[in-house]
C-alpha cells in the first residue's frame, strides 16, 4: 500500500513492502512517511545521549568483547538484554546495547563485538560467548576392527 492510499483510508501506519534506506521492512507513519523502526532508534539514541543515563550505565555495567558468528548476533543480543533487564531494570536495554552491534571481522566467519553487561554477569557472559564459538565436541563410538 502506498502512502496516498493510507491517507485516503485514514490509517496511522502503512507498509509498502519495500525497506527504508536503513534496511527496515516495517510499517511507516502516514503523516510523515518515516519508518517506525528508524523513529524508535532515534528515540533510543536520544535517551542514551543523556549524561545521567550514560553515567548510570557506566556504573552498573562493564564493556566486554565477545566473539560470535554474525548469525549468532540475535542470540547474543537476547541473552545480554536479558541479563541487563534482570540486573538493571531501570536502564533501557536498547540504550545499554544498541543493535546492530558494532563488530570487527576477525576471521572469515567470526566477529568481535563490543557489549555492555552487568558487573555481576561478566564471567557468565564470557562463558556464553565461548560456548557459542566452541560447540561441544561430538564423540563417535569406537568401531571394532574385524580381523
């Protein structure tokens, strides 16, 4: 549906099926044509620009570096957001760790990503990152030699 049709129908949001310039394929606002995900990100970034919020984040969390495959970014985000929400309920999780992560590619499939985790969960986050990179080895039963 195009914006003109949505205006005629009196809708607040519409979806063209095409991504915005930032790659979001979500609804757009009829009054401005703005992508709803971009607007949400703008509000989140604005909240993170507050000196008081940044100071609170600095006191309650620690910046660590994890290694992950790009396909695992969503899983990392879910786990880290859960840790932040549980330990620091007064901090907005999207401000603590904005998504997508800023990652540095260190091998063909592996990225180093920077995340902030609650001080109490630093060791658990490192263990989670290691487990995601090194899956448990599969052991096969020994085959008896025929002879």
